[in-house]
C-alpha cells in the first residue's frame, strides 16, 4: 500500500510537470512568445552552453557564492539565535536590532557593500550572507523560544543544571527549527543570487541572465532561471533527506 502511495505521488508530480510544459508551450506560440522562449529553444540553449562548458562555469561560480554566504550566515545565526533564546539580556539587546534589520531588503545594502568591499567575490558573498543570516537567525530563535517549558521544568526536577538543560533539552528540541532555517537560508541565498551578482560579476548565473537580457536572448534568460530553480529543488531535497535522517525521532504527520 505504501508503494502505491509513493507511485501515485510521483504520478501526480509527472502530470503537474506535463501541464506546466504544455502551458509554457502555449504561451511561447502566443503573442507573448517574443518574451517566453519555447521549451525546445530553452533546452537547445542549455545543450549548446553545456557542450561549450560555459554553463558549468556559471553554475560553479554561483554555487560557490551561495554556499559560502550560506555557511557564513549559518555559522553566525546559530550561536546568536541560541543566545537570544536562552538569555533574556541578550534577547533584549539584540532582538530589536535584528527585527529592524530584517525589514530591510538585502539588495538595499549593495551600494554600501560595494563601497566597503569593492566588486570582488567578497561583496557578492556578503550580500548573500546578509540575506541568509537574517532568515536563519529569526527561525532558529523562534525554535528556541518555543521549547516546551514542561520539558525544562521536568529536567530541573530531576536535578539537571542550566548546562544540561541547554544541551540535552533545548538544543534537541530546537534542532528541527535549525533544519528549517537551513532550508529557508538556502532559498534566500538563491533568491538573492542575481542581486548579489549586480556588484560587478563576470561569471555566474545572474550575470549570464543579465547579459542575455541585454541582447534579448530570452531562451538563455529562461534557461538560467530554470537552472536556478532546479538547483534550489536539489538543495531542498538534500536538506529534506537530512531532516528525515536526523529527526527520525520526532513525530511527523503526512497527508494521506
């Protein structure tokens, strides 16, 4: 029975994909076809750039920026979020600042980042770092704040000190939120990628899309957008697998 459910899910996914391709094809042959290149033209653009190796270079540069900015954001978000959630003093000091900065779009920092860091790789990574950090610190912080107080009280009754409670109750209970933050952080990094590559990049998917749009090569533009989406799906799937593996102890509910 479980196999049938998995098969049906994949079948619906296939139907959804076919419907999207059909709609895409219909749009490409309509008056909007000048903007929306057909699936065939988009695929041919990918094949051409794949054979020349250009697309792999762009993907490599973009992935390096996204992953580096994301890892730096995660390294900063985890300790700050746990400190904010565990210590009231840190919460009162940092929460207003984080909440204020969170309301500012990351692309608004681009002029400041360019002036401060120039137009090399560090500026692009910094823009992605800002976007990923802000998303992850809030998500993890909410996870720490929402730890079941009953568990904390039970641990204290059993004689646990603050250190034991933090590492054996708070951290495990918050871990699913950390994984959710990782997923959101990767998405934020990808959505900020094109903006980050406005800082004078010569390689990268964002740069490829911008240059192609200048010459009205819409097949390359759409192909670049699709590649970013596929990368996002792959990264999300990897995090989902890690989530199921690392949080198998947690009760989950799936729609039937």
